[in-house]
C-alpha cells in the first residue's frame, strides 16, 4: 500500500503523555510522535540512525551531553547508538522521526505494516 491517512492510524502510548503512530517499509520507519505537556522520554539509545523534525510546539532535546531547545522546523539528527532524551517544555509538541534501517521493535508498536 502506497498511501496512508496519518490521522486515522492507530496510536500506541509509549510512555505517559507520549503517543506514536508508525509507518514502515522494508528498510525504513516513520514515527509520528505526540508529546503531551511536560511529557518526558528518558535517556535511551538505539542501534539505528534517526532524523526528526519538530512540526508543532517545542521541546528540550538532549543528545549525549548537549541539550538544545527544539522548535517548529528544527531538524534533529541522532547518530546510531547515541544516548538521547527529550522533554516537552510547552503546551504540546508534535514531531516525526525517520529511522533507518527499520527499527524492528517499533514496527510491532501498531501491528500492521504499510
């Protein structure tokens, strides 16, 4: 299937106040993430590279020991294996993440592939 309506995709709560909708193919994953006010994603890492963009709101993003305030239009690159965390610092935030290669554990979040 080539086309998907993102607003009707089922969501999965990853953490309190963190909801994700995922879409994937054989070699990449797209994750749309809603961060409720004051939602926190604690430090963690993945064996995959990630790139994301803030589409709405703002949040504090930490990669390694560097923290940056991410706002609408900002792009964040997360190297493979880099520890990272983020916290919604406003009323709400929305971002998308592209992960290459496909992150197997995230594919199982929603259940159906693209």
